[in-house]
C-alpha cells in the first residue's frame, strides 16, 4: 500500500466508526475492548489521531518522553454528536498533516528509529482494527482485502511486536521465547519469520510456497508456527481471537507469549 492508500484508509475508517457509534449509541458496550463503551472507543481513536500519533509524527526525530507525548492527547467533547464530529475532523487533520510531512525523515517509533511513515501506518492499522471492534457490536465484521490485511499483519509484527519488546525491556526476557516463530497468511501466500535476541529483532517476509524457509509445512513439530487466513490472523494478533481457528505447531504457551500485540 502507498501513502495515499493508508491516508484514505484512515479517513474511511473514522467515518465508518462515527456512523456505527451514531447508530448504536455512546453507552453500548464494546465486547472486543472489555470495560469500554462505544463512547470510550471513539475517545481512544480520537486521542490517537489528535494526540499520540500527531505528537510523535511532529516531534519524533529524537527519542521521546512518553509521558509528555501521551499527555498531548486532547480531551474530547462530552456530547456524543460533537465527539463524532471531532472524530472525523481529527482523521482529516491527521491526513492533512501526513500530506505535508516528509515521511522519509527519521522518526522514533516505540524507541526504535524508523521514519515518519511508520506513524501513518500505525494510525491506519489501529484505527481500522477499532472499526472492526465497532462492527462486531453490530454482528457484521467486514473482511479486509489482501492489501489491507497484508499491511496490518506486517505492521503489527514489525512495529507493535518490536515496540512491545522495547517498552517492556523484553528482548532478552525469558517470558518471550528466543525460539523464532513463523506466521503464515495462507490466502495471501505470505509468511513472516520473526526472531529475537538481546538487542536484536528481525522480521523476514517470504513467499509461503517458494520462500527459502518453506514455512507452509513445518519440518519439526516443535517449530513455533501459526497459519490461517489473513482475516483470522488479524484478530488473533490483536487479541480478539484465540488460536482455535488457526493451524499451529509447537508449544501453544510459547506462541501466546510471542503474540506481543495482544499482551500490551
């Protein structure tokens, strides 16, 4: 996906979330986010677009004080109608910022030196997953197409998993196995091999059928391996589903420990 496609995804997702929130009401619980109502879900998305993502994109050329960047998030309006208007405005403002920003410039993301483009991708994939949370309230989750599913899985593994390790100081921790894990999207014919060591984290994207590692059929039953269709992997990576719908080999406890985005 190109930058314009990520930006379009953000605007589209924010508008759909606003529409669903207007239909179901502010006090409706969101089962995918235990303890949250739709009002809190909308507020969370606003806080990212108007605060966290914006602050980091503008100020991220050096490692950030996370307390300062987190406190940059504005207080959304109390009225539900005003809050939904703000949600859409926040998405539009963030997209405008993205379009006027050099996304190739160095930018820290969760203590890792990347580029500003990573914040565009983070904003898109997280806003979109919360739309799925809202769709689940209506009982009608729309599957993502191949490009968006690939983008979400790739960003989650490369950025969220690495960020979770850095923020918790877990690169060398025993609770996250040193054994690599392979994640395969069977409908996309893509696989990601993730590995870590002290001060090191690697994600290798390979073709699931012709790649060097041939990850579709693990050669060893102890190999940490998770496979499923992309729209089954996405909710698992975000802690919205278990491995029950997926194909796995190896120690399930170790696989769950690796699923870092579901554990923060």
